[in-house]
């Protein structure tokens, strides 16, 4: 499984960006997709995820109400719309895929350790200036 993240850039505080994660050649119904970020000197953290069924999403408290995850099955792409960006959102953003086992597991998503996310894309840099 290959994941290709794009859409990062430099934006002023209060601005918006939309990240894209393309996952070619697969059926997204079988994959939970998560967005993660890692700032310099900090541990990687989960930002948002969408279940394999596409019906459930999860957000870190720090981005709730500002970020929105969505999926376009026709384009095999997952988006992370980021609004009201803050300097503390500055990080390298990664998308990753988990293959949930079982019908029930397809209905939800979460961050490690509850989900493994075995497949990772390259990161895209997001820099928010104050």
C-alpha cells in the first residue's frame, strides 16, 4: 500500500490549507486512514482518522472544530481540511493506513496503540507563521 501526502506549505496564522493523501490501486473500504504530525523535538501525534467504512471520524482535541477529514472514493484520496491554523500546528504531516480486521473494526478508527497503521506515506511540511 502506497500513500502519497501533499498540500503542505507556508501559511499565516488564521489561514487554511488542505492536505491530500492519495492511496492508488486499493479499495478504501478496507483501510482506515489516519493523519499524524510531528513537530521538531516532539513525538508524533494522531491528528485525525476516518474509518474504513467512511462513516466514523476522530479528531485530536487540539484540532477539533478546526480540522475536517473527508474521503473521495472515486479519487482514492483522503483530505484534511485545516482552518484557523495556529503556529503550534506547524509540523510534518503524514498519512497512514491501517487494515482493520473484522466487520466491526471497519466501523471505527483510532490512533496507536488501538490501531497499528502499518503503512505510511512521506510527510508534507506545514508551517504556520505568527
